């Protein structure tokens, strides 16, 4: 049954419904996988072994009764450890939250459970989610299943590593500057940053509120685009706890509907220079679409330099000052990576109300200008970051070489609120996966997924990590 560790959620669910395998068997298979790999990867923070077994027995009983079941019935999933699950610790990578236990399920968790999913546990993050490497003083660092010397990314690094290694069939991350897409790219899986409001962020830490609430979103992660889409369809929908929640109906696309659409290969001097292998991966994705009949051509987008500066203003000084106030008097308990972030984020002059309000207005005007430029181009292709996964400890916030340079391809989308999905396309000469980003306009998440799935179908089957014994 080991092949089921890298099967799609649809394949697992179908085998359960047809009684070729039981939910108890599939859960035990994944628990054994976690037991074997947790010492190497350190992907999980909390594992609910007895809870998962209990859910599996209940799921098995429903199948035996011939009951109507949901699309994820018996499928083992995981969640980033910043999303509330009743009775589970939700530390967000911080010693300051080590005793916090969630009192109720986040709405997206309730929806996954209603769809029949079995939740195994939650996964590691950097402290307060504020880095592109998953490491903290509470639970240590998470390694990349393709190469243990390399980072799994952040902040959804534990989630990406668990899914890529076959420890769970899929799950949920969150993204404020690439935190779903970058770990997906580093670990060779797929991850969707939805439009703010499509999937409720209620029950996420830190909470989304205020003028920067549209920066951070929660979204699905899995090994295939089809699984990402299935997770999105279960979790999507309005919730009163999310101020940006939008009652946007789900829709689907046939490929024939898309062929008349123009797809752009994103060009911008503001985004930096990707490695040749990264650029080649984007070119390959463009060719795969072209071979299917899509019109693909270079597309130069203006204004991204300012978008990146504005993203950093909200993600850096604004959020940094909020964090600094929340940890006052407890600075000796925060991790070196969070300390580094705060040093750069709060090093400038105090934020005035005038500056803050001006940035909010400028963000909206810039977003409108970018949408005008994309009036005839609904989808863009780009790298996810400038390079494949870096080695442990090589990520930083240092000017000139750090995250503000290497992660630019992802960050501007959080400023503008655009949806984007990362999917693996190639493997570097070092044996590390390289993802490509498919970008769309706000509330056209399903269109983004449809184009990504077309690329995936031409690319061929998903490949598991090449690390021995993983």
C-alpha cells in the first residue's frame, strides 16, 4: 500500500468508498510514515494519534453502512500550526504561545471535517510566521525532504515538507508574502494563495484585521492542482468572522473556454534576476501551454517597484511594530529569526497616521493601475522566487541579498490581493524542485487553477522527493 502515500486525495477517497482500503488502514499507513520521517524532517508540531484513529474508525463505520460521504472522506490531512483546531496547541512557532490551546475549530477546519477529512496534526512554522525558513526556539527547524541540508521554506514549511514526504495527503497553509507558494516551490508541491475573502481566515494567528488584513490569506496545499482545487472548493465561502469574506460562487472552466485568452510571461525590472534554471522552468511552462493551443507572449508590467515598497511598509514597519508591542518585556524568549526581522522592520522613523493613510490610498490606486494594465491579459506566468531552496541558515532579511530581493516574485501579489498558485515544473542540477507561479486577477482563483492544471497535465505525473528512504 505504500504507493498510497503519494496518491491524490481523490484516489484515496475513491478506494475508501469502493472498500479497497479502509480509513483505519490509510490513517495507520500515514502515522507510520510520520513516525519514520519526523526525526529527519521535523515537520509536525502536534500529532493527534488517538484523535485520528477515532476519526478513522467512525469513517469506516459510515462506509460500512453505505452512508453518503463527503469528497475527503477518510483522507488524512494536516494543518499549519497557526490555525485553530479545538483541543490542539496552536503555537505559531513561539515560546510565548506554547501553552495556548484552541477552544474551537476555525471555519475552514469545520468545513474540512464536514467533508470527511481526518486531521492528523499540525505542522511547524517560523515564529509568528515572519520568515521564509521554518525554524524556532519552541520546536526547532524543518528540513526539506528533497535534501535535508536545505530549508523547506516558510512560513508554511512544515506543511510543505509533510505533504511532499507523504506524511499527509494535503493540507492548509497561510501566505502574507509567499508563505504558501515559496514552501510549495522549495518542496516540489502545489499551493494556492487565494484572493483575500475567498477562504475565511477566521481562527488564524496572527489575526487578519485593519488596513493590512488583505495581505495575509489562508489557502490549500497538495501534491496536485486537482487536490488543491478540491480543498479550495471545500473551504471557500463567506464567514462572519472574516471582514473581507466575500460570497463569490464557485465556478469551473473547460479548457476550450480558455484557449482564446492571452497569457503573459511576466517581465519587470523590479523583480530581480532569477537563476537560469528558474527562468528555464517558466519558459518550459509557457511552451507546455503553447503546445496546447494557448496564446503565450511576454508581458511587461509597470509599477511593481512601488508595489514591493508598499508591501514591505505593511509587512515590515506596520506589522513589526504590532509584534514589538505584543512581546514587550518578553524579548528574551523570541527566536533569532524573529529578532532579525524586528531589527530591520522597526529600524526607521515612527509611523505617522498621515504616512499610514497615504500608503493605504496608494495601495488601492496602484492595484487599480495594475488591473488596467492587465485588462487584456488575465493570467501571468512567473517564477515563485529567484532560486530553488536555500541551505539551512542562508535565508535572511539583510539588505541586498535577503528576502526582499529573493522573494520579490511572490511579495507584490500580497500587496495587490491577486491570487496565484505555485506548481512544480523542473528539478535543478542540485536535485531541488523548481516551481512556477500562475497569477490571476482578484476573484478569478478558479481560472488560475484551470491554467495551472493544463500545465500540470502536459508536464506529466507528480514526482516524489528523490531523497533516499523518503
